[in-house]
C-alpha cells in the first residue's frame, strides 16, 4: 500500500472510462473519440446523450425515437412542482432548489422502488426522466420567482429550444436555440471532474441514480467548479460598473490574492477547447447585437492572465458572456451547467454499475495516537 499523498487526488487514476478524454497539453477533448469541435457544431444535445449512454452515434431513426422518449418525460408531477414553487417563493438559491427538486423526483419515478444497479434498462429510463425533467424544473423555478406561472413543455421543440421556450414563454429564434444546444453539448461530459466523481462515489456504494445525481448537483455548485460561470459574469459586470479597465480590475484582484473565475484547470495546461468555441459564440452574439463590450472585456482579461500568470480560460469564462447576451439570468448559469452535465453523470454511473467496486480512499492520520479519556464531568 503506497503512502504517497496526492492532495486533491491530482493525477490519480481511479477508473477506466470510455466516455470522454482530455488531452491537457494539446487542448483536445473527445466524447467517445469524437472531437468536441465536431460535436458542438454538428450534433444535437440529444445525439450526444445517445452517444454517451449507448456507446455510439444513433442513426436518424434511432435519434428520432430517442428524442421522442426524452420529450415524453418532460412533464413534472404536481407534487414536485409544488415544492419548486415553495422554494422559488422563498427565494432559495437556484442550485439548492434544483438539488432538492431532483432528489424529490425519485419518489415519483415509476422505477424507483426496484433499484437494481445492474438493471441497465431501468437506469436508462430513470436517466432519461431526470435529464428530461431538469429543464422543466429550472424554468418553472425561474418563472415562479419572477411572479410568473410555469409554462408547459412543448413536444415539437428539441431539448435546448424547449428549455428557452419554458424559461421565457416564447419560442427562441434559431440562433439562440442553436447556441444554447451547442453550450449543452460542450458541457455534457468532462472526464472525472469533481461532480462526476461525486456521482461515482455515491453509486459505488450501490446507491441509486437519483442519489448519485443529487450528490453531483451539490458538488457542481461550488465556486471552484460549476459555480465559476456566474462569478465570471459578476466580475465582468463589476468591471463594467467600476469604470476601471478590465486589466486594472484583474490586477487589483490578483494583488488582493483573489482568484480570477473562469481561469485555470486541473487537467488543461493550455486553453480549454470549449472556451475557444464559446469565445466565438460570445463574439458572434455581440456582433449581432452591435455591442461586443463583454467579449472585449473577456479578451483583455484573457490576454492579461496569459502574460501575468500563464493561465488560460476554462469553459466557464466565455459561457458567461454567451449566456448573458442570450438574456439568461446570471444565477441560473450553474443550474444550466447541471442540466447538461446530468447526461455525463448518468453515463458515468451506468459505466460504474457495469464493473463496480466501492470507492474508498484513505487519509494519512496526523492526529494524536493515544489520549487518556476523561469523563465529561471531570474535564
Ligand atoms: N486565478 C488566479 N490564480 C490561479 C487561478 C485563478 N483562477 N487558478 C489557478 N491559479 C494559480 C494558483 O494560485 C496556484 O498558484 P501557486 O502555485 O502560485 O499557488 C496555481 O495556479 C495552481 O492552482 P491550484 O489551485 O493548485 O490548481 P487546482 O488544480 O487545484 O485548481 C481550479 C484548479 C480550477 C480550482 C483553479 O484553477 C481555480 O480556482 N480556478 C478558478 C475557479 C474556476 O474557474 N473554476 C472552474 C473550473 S472548470
């Protein structure tokens, strides 16, 4: 047994996976061998889900059937919606609301009572339900907290367009729907990131899929992980409000010992390929609106961080200005990340159940070896 301590499990191999691979030196990401650039530009989120869950790209009929199966699962039971309403009216944090609602879905899932880890078909059905319902939960939460009634899902819109429709109450134009679909594809899977690993740790105890996804949502919420995307937008807005130039703002933040959200990564030593694609989207949206200031601030910060710290942007950096220009509220950027990554979490849990072993690392004990116990009334 090795006593080498790997803080943060950096570089430690804990599983074999055929789902996604990151080459951190080349800045390359593949899902089951397909380059992220090809998937982002040419595949829909549903297609990517099929690829992750079934191991290969679907043909046209398989994709149509799969999309229909997903669409059929969009509606959420009234009991869960009542809780979403309560959480929204209490102004609960959006990630906490999503975590609670997803956990609650298990009680309404027809396959919930017979949890068998190796019942792959039941787990796929649960996975479809969870993934299909998250947009409905999130859109309802956002509308209720703004004093609006939830909008029912539409069957004629795909996963991405239907979410924007339920969020805004109007059908998105093609540019918005395609940009959002691309963002979902880009966030769908990413090796053993912290939230995926949390899902795997949970499922390694043979806990059920809803428990694994609930663990993962909680893990994604932190500012070192999925929470970074909303912090990027808050930073860009602070820059805008402060009349400072973006470089001065970031220099001050670094001088104060703060981290710059949207930069750095455990695995990439170069720019995250997803940030390149989202940067192009952010620029295109700015140009279409006749105002590229968010993109320009971002580029100035990226150049400064490269010179000053040698650190490149990650996926969260340009997703922020992309979502902002799409009119999406800043505090639901992280739940949107969850909406997409749910597909990856579920794929990893399915993979885990095929060859499971309890995940149970060790800590080096640095506490006292022997203390004499003194009863409480004698202390
Ligand atoms: N801003 C400023 N400095 C940063 C930084 C950032 N965003 N990210 C990393 N660094 C610096 C650290 O200060 C550290 O420098 P040091 O060795 O001089 O102390 C060095 O880079 C390595 O950072 P470390 O925290 O050890 O890397 P990690 O692999 O443990 O953490 C992240 C990775 C992603 C948590 C980290 O880069 C970060 O906090 N980024 C900001 C949050 C974010 O965008 N998260 C989303 C990730 S997709």
